[in-house]
C-alpha cells in the first residue's frame, strides 16, 4: 500500500474525469435522452469510466512499464473524486439550479400569477435579470446567437460560494461521523465494495485479480446482454422486448404491486446484512399494503405538499418523525466518540490522524459553515426562526439518507419527505411572509430531489479510502473535484440549453420540475394552509415506532426487524426496488445456510458483476447512440 496515493498525476487525472463527467452526463440525459448517468449514489458514469481505467488504461500503462501504472490507492482517489463530482452534476444540483432560477419568469402566466406573487420577492442578486436571455435559455438561440454568459455570471457568483460552504459543512459532518460508523458500529458500506475490488492489484500479470474472476464475468455478461438486448429493440423493431417488470393492481386498483428486476440493486443488496435487507423489502410491502388499505377506507390526507418521497401524504409525516428519532438515537449512541471530537475541537490531543480533517477543523468548520449558510438563507428572504427550523429538518434528512446509503446499500434512494414540505405542514403557510415562502422555493435547488448529494458521496468516499495514510490532502482533492464539477456543469448546461432550447432537453429538469416549488408556494399564497393535527400525530407515531424498533434492536439479539427498513419503506422508489432486494436477500440467506461463508465468498464476484455489466452497457450504448443520432434509448433508470 502506497503512503503517497494522493499523487499529482492521480489528482490531475481525477480532475480531468471531473471535467468529462458533466459533458457525458448532460449529453446523455438532455440531448441523446439515453440513460441517466449521475443520478444515484453510485453513478453510472463514474463506474463506467473506472471500469475502463482499471481494466484497459492501467493494463496498457503496466505493459509499457509497471511504474507507469496507477496504484490501487491512486485509482481509488480518482474514483472518490468522480463520486463526489457526480453528486452535484445532475439531480444533486446541476440539472436543478439554472432552470429553477429562470422558471418563475419564463413559466409565469396570467393563471398562476407568478409575476405578482413570486417575482417581486426574488432578490435580484439571486436570479438572472434579462427576460430575453431567460426566454432563449428555454427556447434556444437563433443561428449565430451568442450565449449571454454575463447574465448568469452574476447570480452564479452568489450561489456557487454558498453551495461550496454548504458542501464543506457536509464534508465536516462526514469526517466527524467516520470513525463511529466505520470502526465502532462497523457499517458495511455496500456501495464501496465494487470500486475497492476493481482497484486491487495482483502480484503478477497486467490484469487485476477482480477481472480474472469467471463468476464476475458471468454476472457482468448477464447484465450486459440484457442491456444490449434492450438497446437493440430501439434500433430494430423486430427484436422482441425483454420484460423485466410486472405490476398487479391490488386494493381495487388503488395501488400496484410491482415486481421489478434491477441488476444494480440485486448486486449491491447481496452485500447488505441479512436483517437490514429483510427489513428493506418487508417494510416496503407493509407500507404498500397500508397505503392500499388507506385508499380503500378513504382515510388518506388531502394536504397538498407537492411531490417527492412517499406517495401517501400521511407517510411523509410518519417518515419525518422516524428520521428525527433515528438521528437523535444515533447521536446518543455516538456520544463517547462525539466527546472525543469535542476534545479535539478544544485543542486537546486526540487520535484523528486517519481523518481527512482534524477534529477541531471539522467541528468548527461545521459550526462556522452552518452560520454562513444560515446567513445566506436569511439574505434570500427567510426569517431567522424559519432558517433554523429548515436547517434542522434538512440536516436530519441528509444524515438519515447518508446512514441508509452506508448501511442499506440502496443505490437509488430518496427520503420520505423534504424539508420545505415539512416546514409548511408543521406551521402552515399563513405563518410565513411572502418573501419567506419564495425563499423556501429556492431551497429546491439543493434540498429537494435528493437522489444524490455530497454528504453521502463524501461518506462513501471515506470508506473507499479506508486504511490509507496521509488523508489530509484528500479533503482538498474532493473539494477541488466538487468545484470543478459545479463550474463545468453550469457551463455545459448553459451551452446545451442555448443551443437546443431547454424545453427540448430533459422534460423533468427543464419543464415540469422547475415549476413545482413555485406552483406550491404560489398556491399557498392564494390559499394558505393551516397545520393539521393529524400530521403531528403521524410524526409522533413514526417517532414512537422508530424508537421501539431501535430499542428492540439494542436489547434483543433475536429481533428480526432493522429500523432502516421503516425509514424508507414508504418511499415511492422502494415500490419498484423491493423485489430486487428480496431476491438478493433470499440468495444470500440460502448461500450462508447451505454453503456457508465459502459459498458466499464465491458468489460475491458474480453479484458485483451485475451492476458493473449494466453500468458499462449504459455507457457504451450512450456513445453508440451519440454517433448514430439515436434518441430515447434508455438502458438504465434504476
């Protein structure tokens, strides 16, 4: 193991990848309308690039001269930089920010009255001010037209520093929790296994050991063939489609019971602890049946909170209560470790040599960073108390999702609710000034559609680099990756929007999604909502159930239900993913029961090959589609 894995060449190569990722991602998502490349907690584009680097590029370098090849630590640094970069390239930020900033102007109509309800409360330094530039962003420039960079430079010069401070806070939190989660609680981090295995170097030969494993190539081949078959149906109508999902209407058609095969979810769920995997699919089915029963009896809430998270509004509040208890309980369990962090913050000697930031820097960086973030939110129009509550809610959600990613290994994941929804539901829109409501709409840029964000990416990156020495430079590498990814993404999105017209790109990012926050707050300005007592009862109920689950797990070894399943069981994505988790759980359970650890270890490469094969297939077919001009050939969604 090299002590100097943070080398200049690894850093520069990682930065090059961070520049390429937004280009590949947005051409795939917005222009070719192919697979989503950077939408999840383990992104297609990062894994695909890493596959070609670890297998082909590094093998060529090793053949020329062994000293030229990247070491395993260098490869993992490159992957960590790509992982962090992907967290802000698409759904985490890059596909959200520009359309949301422009939407209240372009989509304003006499019916929605945004010109009088929304626009007067938008601070001029936060949004573009040129109506023509905004219109061309959505409709495209005429031939020979010039992109109005200066119109966007002003608001982005305000937003980017704020976002970097927010993401710095997330990295500080990841550092503070790393030792507790990795060394004391020993979370398994299923999403870190694949890059770690791919980066391992053998003593002899130019091909890494992982790529010599026959079982891996069988899994890889199965997923790659299925993906290729799906791609061919877009080119050749005579090719019969492969059906990997089936839905059955139940409860008089009010809900669908869906059986969906997701190769990535099957692959990563195999590395999840059995009790966690069981709880993930069990609670998903339990919430599905509960939603059907509520629909049948008419006991559903009619509260309008917009989309995101759970389909049933009542379950959004149940989830919020559960998440709050989980965070409080987890911090209580970590109290001894947090005392050590506090001693480091006071300048005392502590064991933090394995961290990418000293505990003192991480703690005070988090505190000062949160104060700066709060100050920015107040400048956008939020009141002070609203800012405090919003940040508490957002932190609870970010921490919960990160914990589920690290322990549950679900690559495609969102929370049951979002901070803005909960704030409006808890207190009612009538409690907030119009400017505060509009400021709340702007939080959808970075705190709403959370299928990926830097806290989870940073936490997984630290696991990937576990055991490496001299971790301090890693912080600067990850921050540089974030910064380059954000800037490159902004440039790519602007170029594509002005070239093709935003309304011709991805419909969710440029048409439907940007209108959601303003439709919500605009409607609440006209007809303010009031707090509903039942929602508080739902939060209390969710908190009570979560507390019971965590206490039972702490007290009784035989207790079969893990609290994580309850946290995300009602999320709409789990309605699709439960069956894949179930299959992985069943195979792992049977393998351990009848074949023991030996059979389990033999099956590991096969299950790693499943996501690798599909991700590689999606990347390969994107380039084929780009060359042929084919559009809408989506290999990967979940």
